[in-house]
C-alpha cells in the first residue's frame, strides 16, 4: 500500500475513536526496559535509528498489537484488526520509527515484514501488512498536530471531573486556552494535504464542544460554553489573511527594498 491510494477518511478515521486508542497506547507506554524482545534477530538494522531502546519499543508494539487484536466485541475476542486499528498502528509506527525529522529512508512496511517473519505465531493478522506504508511528511506532521490537540482535549476533560482538586479544576482555563491557540496555529500553518486535515479538524471542533459541555457542570472554573467553542477553519483563515499588511511584509524587509528602489532611481540620473 502507498500513501497515494489512501483516502482522508482512511488516514484520519481512527481519530473518531481517539479515546479508545489513547487508552490502549497508555497501557503499553509504561512497559519497562526489557533485555529480550521480538526484534532481537534484527536489532542491528537501521530501522531503529530513531529509537533509544529498541527492545522496549518492540515489546510496546507487540502489546499494542495484541490489545487491539484481542479486544472484546460483544464480550467476545474479535481476533482481528479493523481498518481503524490498522490506520492507528500505521500512524504509531510512522511516528516512532521515523523520528522528529520524519526519516523517509526507514520503511514502516519493511519493518513489519521483518518483525512478522521472526514472530509468525504472534503477528497473525493478514490485513495489517497490506495497510502499512510510509505516510507523506506533510500528512504525518498534520496527524501529529491533531493527535496533540486530542491529548490537550483529554487534559481539559481531566480537570472537569467531580473528584478533582481545586488546583486541577483551576487549570481548566489554562488548557482551554492552550487548545484554542494550538488549534488556530495548526490551521494557519497547514500547507499541504489541508482538505482532509481540515475535515478531521472540523470533526475535532464539534466533538470538543460536545464532550466538554457534557462535563462542564462539575466545575466552577469552566462553566462558560464559550470556552468550548472553536472557530471553523474558514473563519480562522479569513481572519489571518485580513490581518494588517505588516504581518505579510514586515518593516525589516521593507527598508532594504526601499533602499534598492531609491538606488535604482538615482542611478539612472
């Protein structure tokens, strides 16, 4: 599979069940460093250039895979991965293996093939291998920003609980302001793949308002519904583009231009 034949819905679909995947990820990130792992047969290869503890990383991925593969549906193990599971695992591997700078020389698909070949009794799902690919750099950057927004939303909700301390409850305003700022910056700084990304942001915007409004009755710090309303992306872009001229061409840039302009005028006399 390549990034060219993946729809926006396939790429961003798992975000609609973010709480589910966030919970599964939280259960594996606490895995302590291990000396043996399912990757031991190919630890010297370049897949782990951006991974500080390869043994731990592989154990985390194995447990994450098992949690999703063996999750319960109607009180029965489903023993399979659906499209959103595959999309999430693909994002997770891209995010971790390719590092901050999104190293394109590391193939997520090749990593999984190597891993599966060494652990055929563990990684039995046939669909996952077909669904793994290197996410385009701009798409991965956008997905990371959206993931961060959902994490910030979780922070806000954690301050709205009935049993939270007054200090935690008071931090609600800080987190809502943080989310508002990140949301606007994310829209303004999107340069590629924005159509699908903005659709995913619109879903986030609506869910943000709905989920926070449902929980806001438990707090005295965030009772105002306006705190949970994010502007639509068209409004953010329109507002940004209508800002004063100085935001487009600043004075430090204009002064040299004026100097060149006058030099050209006087050089012709």
